[in-house]
C-alpha cells in the first residue's frame, strides 16, 4: 500500500530522505530541473511531502508553500511536485500519488496552520486539461476542488509569462477568486 508523509524541516529523518531524492532531480536532465535548483526556495516552504511505494521507496515529492503577496490564509500545495528520477515505474498523468499528497497536505494545513483558508494548485495555462482531470479524480476522495474564475500571477515580479497560471483551489469556507490575488 502506498503512503504519504508530510513533515517540516525539523523532522530530520524525513528531510534527509526528501533531500536525497531532490538531489537526483537537481542534477537530472529533466526540463524542469531548474525548479529544484535556483527556484527551489526553502524559505517559502512550510512542509514537505513524499509518497512511498509498497516497498518503501520514495516515488513522488512535493511541498506546501506560502508567499507573502498571496491572499491571507492561502497556501500552494503540490508545490514543486516531482517524480523520483530513480523510481522506475512508468509515469501516469494522475495516479494515487497525487491524491495521497493532496489529501495529506490539506490535512497537514488543517492541523498545523491556524490561518489556513485556501489550498491552491497552479500550473501553466496550457495545463487546463491536467487540472480538470485532477478535479475529477479528487471527487472520489470527497474533496471539492474548483477553478478560479481567471488565471492569476503567482509570482511577485510578474515578469515571466510562466508565472501567469491557472489555479484550482480547495477552500475551508469562502471561495477564492482571481481578484483576491491583485
């Protein structure tokens, strides 16, 4: 059975395991490896998550992040998600690992962050079908994810078009809107 573990920097054993996988990703030839080098900002990350397969090997990783210019109580989940390059199983667009991480990260936020109101997952504009699939898949877990009404800037400087992204969200109570990011 696959399991998910969300933890903080203070959890040394888990952090060492996460960093080992992160090192593989940093030095890989993957097109997004820059996200795990100069763009991987530990100061913005509140928690880290990994999923173990049935044999205890880490298959996927991601994090929970917060940026000061996002609406109050808003945290990005599945932040800097990546598949362990050393894990040999074929990649499927969405599988149980994604659901495990989403559920675990929302549970962690509910238990550990007093101002938690919204969890967001953002991707580039061309990933709309990917996010639609994720919404459909998480319905089985009883999660109510929804699209924001328009794309938003998730970076403060607004210089790179990569920062203008579509967002799906989970809200504790009131719904989040694109105007909340301005």
